[in-house]
């Protein structure tokens, strides 16, 4: 019996090749989108799940208020935790360094290769490998990290440096100007689904972090992980950690330590991680919703197209019923057809997913492989989708088709169906366009927000300014004046500033300080930057009070921004001029020379922060160069020539400031591109649904069209007759979509401190775009019906 159902279903599908092609195109597209979204979510949720002790691993966070927390912790914290919490099985401090300059040395200590390492160099302890599962190819944690002057490389890094990882052990590399290290171990290549993407491991002692007594300063690159003993719970440490924080911090420092499970690290956008890539739970839910909506649209298309074919199959149903087929057998037959069509669509969706893996990886900056498709969870999801789509798309058409009266069907009088079926199809089309228009409106608003990010003033001039890192040891710092003079000899370079950071950065350094000879630190932290006197004119930072730094390096001075002045309790910025700033208990002391107008020291996601800028030369590591000429390429080559001569062992690289700012919104830009694709797919599928309903109406109204043409109706009148109803349906969908989208997009925009507004023209533009696309789709079928010969349509009357 099953074989007969399959054989009949195949013959029926092949007889209607256009119907088959349209349905497979719609279903395969919808299922492919679901499959790709499932792959992305499955990949994101797999991060660091491979560690055998993952349920006992926790990250220590610094919590400053009810809603504000960061992964950065004070440098003395790991040692203090080991001392105060012997009940922890292991404690591990980690300091991550990016953009490390690496020299590969020969046997005589001479550099033979140089690299700018984009991966993370971790300063950590042997406990790191007792907490996390990263296999070794050569060496072991106890022996390889015993010597403070050792380094452990990953297989990929060792192969890059020495040609073969097996030759790496015993070789010597230099990190930066001073750190000479011997390779004592090699790790296997790291899984792609870990937030600990490191290229090398350096003993924690080399950073001198454990010697620090500063409980105020925190660095976003410094974190701490702990391993709980079996049976212990994180809740048991909640109050002890608060007491611990109060023990080591001054009373005016309200920061406390809290614990976060390893499973939450990859999903915490606020605290972040060492990989600097996260995905929030709300974003995962949004992706699930989009997958469900896209699949729903595809199923609606199938229903509309199937019922549009109902009249053509009425005789088939009549003959089958006369020959003895029961309604149940007919339902099974039509469900078999749906299953075969769905199975073909699923197979094609796999082909689509495999072919789009590289595109999705590029679009979302992922590292998925096609082998992910063969994991048991993905296979089970595919089976579930096949069953779900078969039932969603097949049940209603099977009920409609199997319900025809055989006598009526065989007399070819079946030209209309129940009004409730027509209304259901219209409702489904409205639902389709609600989803499609919501996605279009959301995409346009995301585009508007991205444009706001890229075009809004940040309080300084980021155009035509390039940042170049340099070697900041004593030899490198001594070349500052020479490099500045050489650069300014070029007519295309107007300003050169040496500093620690650009005005806006994602890796800001926060610290407390004393103000105006007071004994206690102020009750807030400020962003600390170091820069010379050319910093203000190079970035065109407006002064609102006082003056710029003096050009000499011997006088220590500070520049502050307006927000810092307000937090100190002063309304007039002139009031703080010449007041003393004491940073780090007297290590850096000086008076306030000037007050700078507020600027965004980070992205537009965050409010403007208090900022301190000091002219401490030994902290400079970057040159900010303003280029005035039009020939950027020529000027960059000139800068590279000067750099290569001054720092022959240093890999030259540069970054334009506007590119750096654009990088703050990399994840938002990726999501915008992804949602643009989803919106386009939703419109495509919705148009297929419109085509199905238009096809159904054309079949149902052929005789009406014939009569109207005989009575003198023009082609334009017929097209209007068909289009009028769809205009109403799309308008209803627009009215429903607007408030829904407004609510969710308003909520989405609240995560940004600085944001665009919900302009009416975005909603109107999305509605007009959907209307034009829909009318173009319906117009094709309406034109075909209007041009049909009325004699053929009326011949059977």
C-alpha cells in the first residue's frame, strides 16, 4: 500500500512540474534558513562545553552596581583568593596580550623572523591546564611552565615560527623588546569553539601581576577563573566573596567580586570574554523566532499553492472516490505527496546549507565546518523539521482535497469553494506579510542606527588619522623626536602625536585617583590615557578651560574632560585648573592644566565617562598621524619607510581611526547584514505565497473575467480587479506589523546610550516597498488572466 502511495504521489508531482518547482523552491529555502540558524545556535552553544570539569569552572567578575559587571579584576586578586579560599580546588589568573611583536631567534641570539601576533598571548599559571582541557603534543604543565623564562606555543603558532612544530622545543623567541623566552612545550591546535583562543602561554610571573597591591586599577585584559571542589556550589561563596572584597578594598571602594559559571561566559555581552565575541540569550531567541517565522511562511506558501491546485485535481478526487477510495486513503495519498516534496526540499536545503557555510562564516565571523551538519543533534533536528513541515503544510490541503463531492467534481462544476477556506488563505497571506514587513522595518531601522554610529560626531576628528604602534622600550622612546621630525618633513603629514591610546577605544584602562591633596580616593573610576602635547591638536579635541600640555616631558600635568569635572562636584570647569591629581598613591602626580570638551571614550553603546590624560612618556606605545594630502597610499609608504629604518625588528602595521571606530560595531554590522538576508528571503517567500493565492483566484474567476471582457472591460480593469484585494491584504498586514515592530525595535534601541529615533518614514518606506513587490508579483498573474480568451473561459456554460 505504501509503495502504491509513493508511486502515485511521484506521478502526480511530475505531472505538475511548475507547481513542484515553486513548492520545492519555497520549502527548501525556508528549511535551509532554519537549518543554518540551528547550526549557528548549536555552534554558539557548544563553546567550552568540551571541558570535563565545565560544571565546576567559574569566572570571577568585578561588580560595581546592581547592573554593571566586568570580567576585569584587580591584579592582586588571584593570589588573595588562593590565600583566603583554600576550599577552591584551583585558582588561575590570566592576562591576555594581543598584537604582540614576536622575534624568532637563531642559536646565536640573532633575530631571523619577525611576526605581529594577532592571537592572544596568555600570561597564566600551570593551574590553567588543571582547570581546562587543552591537550599537549610536547611537554606538560608542571615541567614546561616551571621556568619563568619559558613559553608554550600552540601547534599552529609553532609551525608558523619554525616550519615544523616538532622542531619548536628548545628554540628561543623574543616578545616585545625585553621578554626572551625558551620554547618548552607545544599544545595541540585549539578547538574552534572555545573563548580561549591563545597562540602562546607565558608564565604568570613574567608579568609581575602577583606583586601588585593595587586593588583599585582593573584592566579588561586581566581575568581570573576558579575551580570548585566536587559537591560545592557557587551560591555558598556569594557572601564570603563580598566579605573578601571589603577586607582588601578601602571603604569608599564599593566594588565586589561575584562568580559566573563557565557556561554563561560566551553569552555575557556586557562582561565580554578573551575572544571578544559573544552572543546574548535574547539574540538567540530572536534567531529562533526568525527561523520559526521563515518556516511558517514557507508552509503557508505550500498551503496556498496546494489549494490553488484543488480545482485542477477535483476530477482526480472524484474518480478515486467513485472507484472506492475512502477519505482517509485520500488524506494519506496527499500527505505522502507532501512528505516526498518535503523530503526533496530537505535534501536540497542541506545542499544549500553546505554551499553557504563559507558565506555564513564570513558574514558572522564564525569558524563552522560542514562536518557540523552530521552531528546527531543536527540530524535529529532535520528529521523533526521533515515531520513538522509535512504536518504543517500537508494536513490542511489533504483535508480540503479529500472533502470534494465526487458527483460535483465529475460534472466539472467545482469553480468555488467554501468562503471559510478563502478567508483562511487570505489570513495566511496577511500573516506572511506581517512577518515580511516587520523584518523589512527592523532591517531599515538597524541600517539607520548603523548610519548613526558611523556618521555621528564623537567629540574629536577621526578622519584621515592613522595610528601606528611602535616599540616602547627606552631605545624606542628615545627615537620619538627623530621620528616626529622625519614625518613632519613630508608635506602630507600635519600632526604627529605619541600616546598610549586613541581618544576612543574598547580596551580602556580604569583607575581611581586622589584629588586636590585629599587623603581618600574619589568615589568613581576614570579612564586613564597618556599622551603628549600634540594629542589635542592631532585629534582636534576642543579645550573649554585652561590650556594644553607643555611640550616638555619633565613637568607632569593632566588634562581632564567635562564629565570628570562634574563628577568632582564643580559646575565651572575653570575651578579645577591647577588642582592636583594623585594617581596610584603618588606614582604619578601633577596639576590639571586644562579641561577638554566631552568626547566618547568608547562606543556609542556606553555613556560618556570621566577621562584623565597625563603626559607620561614611558607609557606611549602608539603614534597618531594626521594626513592632509590626498595621496594616502604614498604617505603610508613613506611612514612605513621611516618605521622600518627606526625599528628594523618591528613589524610595521597601521589602522585608520575611522576603521577602528567602525570596528566597535562589528557585531551589529554582522547582524544587520544577516537580518537583511532574512528580510529578502521573507519577501521572496511571501511573494511565492501571493503567487499561489493569485493563481487560485485566477482559476476561480476565469468565467467572471470572461463575462467582464465580453461586456467591455479592459485589461487595466481586470488587473485592478485582481490587485484591489491584495492591496487591502497588504495594507492590513502593514497596520498590524507597525506597532509590533515599533515595540521590539524601541526595546532593541534602548541598549545603546546614543541612538537614532524611530522615524515614520522608515515604516512608510517599508510599507511602500512591500506593496510594490507584492503588486509586481500579483500583476504578472493578473495580466495573464486578463489576456486569456473569454471564449475558452465561457465555453462550458
